[in-house]
């Protein structure tokens, strides 16, 4: 199994570029509303489990399109990836910042969520496509778009949300897509470690399973 750049052969480096480029392309297609291109980046049996969605890759594309058509604007900033490569499987640990522009309590707000994407890639038929997409949440913040109009938030709702994705979860709840309370985040290192262990097990093709945040057993 190969990991850091100085351990990779020239052939591995070329594969690493292909793998990372697939993720960047998928996120860019999502942000630009190129739904067919986004869908083409997922294997038919891909699994997605993030703050507001759990299901197949195809269903995730459809849900993303529906959310975009609802008038909410969002985009992703993708940083460098740590790629672990083993045969026809790879995992990515990728820096990701999500920017969301929406309306809460009658006021326009910008929400910035800092986290890391944990992505499974698998090469089938000569093409690297996404087999799994999950996230680790670090911290987020909310800012009013108009400094003179600050939303009066529901303090009881806010107080019950975890600090690693409090603002994001608040917005999702108000948009009718409540986030799970058991997402991997820096305030729950046990859940982070469980996700990391499941990704490694999948990469090594070990016969283990992981239970996701909604009680569904995921193939590892």
C-alpha cells in the first residue's frame, strides 16, 4: 500500500493524479449544476453519508439538484488530498470548505463549514470512480450578508447542536433536512476513528462492516 508522495512510484503518481482529479471534477460539476457529469463520477453501488443525505450516489446527485433548484447557493473549496493506493482501490483524505448562502429567520446568511472529505475510489473497467463519500466535521461559522440585519436564531435549537457543525446543522434543520447528531467530528473522536478504521478496512478488502449515523450497515 502506498501513501505519501515520496513513497510512490512514477506509475503510482500518475494514478494518484487520476484519482484526485476525479474528486475535483465531481465537486466542480456539482457546484456548476452539471448533473450528468456529476453522476458519471459515481459507481452504481456508491454510498454517500454526509450531513444532510444518506443513500446511493445516483440519489445523491438527484437530491443535490433538487436542493440547488430550491434557491440555495453553495460551493466547495477543495484542498490537497492524502491518497492511499492499493491495487484497484484508493482512499482520499481531502481538505474541504463548504460555503452556503441561504436565508434564515428572514435574513440572508453565509455559512462556512470546515471539514475533511473521506472518499473511496475504485478502478473498474479502467476508470477510477467514487465508491463512497463521507465527511469529518471540524468547525463552522455563520455571518449575516447584511451587517444591519442579523437573524434572531432559535437559542434552544442552537444549544442542542454539536459545535463541529452547529451552524450547518441549524441551517439544515430550518431547510427541512435535519442533520444526524452522530456525524464524525473533532468533538467526537470515537466516531472519527471508527470512520478511519472502516476506510482502511475497505482499502485492505477486509470483511468488516460499519454502521452509519442512521443505523444502516455499510459495506466495508
